[in-house]
C-alpha cells in the first residue's frame, strides 16, 4: 500500500484538505465474483474502499484525479452515487451512467487484477482498513510499479473512443483525463 496526498482546495472560507489516498495493487484474484456480489449488495463486510479493475487504469494519476473529485463532491454533499467509494468509480468514466461505470471500472468476474483505494485522514485507520482488505481479497498484493503490465490500452482506447492507431500512453492518458473532467458538460 502506498500513500498519496490529494490536493488541497482553497476556498474563500479557508483551505480544505482532501484525505490521503492509500492505493494498493492485487493480482491473481480468486474471489472476484464474490467481491462483486458483496459490493453490489452493499454488504457490511466490504471494507471502506473502492476496488477498481486495474486493466482500465493507465496511470495512478488517473485514479488520484477520480479520488480528488469524489472527495470534493463528498465534502460538498453532492455525490451522485451512494458513497465516496462508488463515486471514485463513477468519476473514472466519461459517461453519466453509474451502472456503466461500475461495469467497466468496477471489479467483475473476468478481472484478475484490481487496484484498491482507501481515502482516509488517519494513517492508523488506513492501516486497519488495509488489513481488512488484505483478508477480504483473495489475491497477491504487488508493487504499484507493476500496474502498466495489467493496463489494457486497447480496451481503454475503445471505451474512451480514442483513435486505435495512437500508441503513446501519455497522449491516451491526457485524452482519458480530459474526458473524465468534462463528463456531463455540453458544448454550446
């Protein structure tokens, strides 16, 4: 598990600090169907985290952008989903359909690698949640630096409608982030 600081937001009434993001990567998942069912059913045994299909993430920055947006919306009481964890998944999608975001970015039966993100201000609490995650997920925790070996760039380009001939991951990431940011806005 690696800790990342989310950006601070400056408001007229003062600085608002987003919680820290703690991210880990798992491979060789064995209980993805069970995890998916428990998440869909809002099972109380699910740890306070978002579990994301690692194949749809190009770079950790993509995940941090979604987490920052979800945290800010949570603070403003403007979530479009049930909680901040599902809002992270929704924020990853360029589309406004929550179910579509869950199907693409959430864990599914064929997902063999997942990213787990915990939003928390307290390191000790984050470690406690991470312990719950470790006992909850049947798989191997691996280094975040291995994410690129699980990224399915072709699937990402297809979902985000990016020209298939483009092979530059940084350009694809830029396009993905732009679409995530502009979700729901219409050009006039």
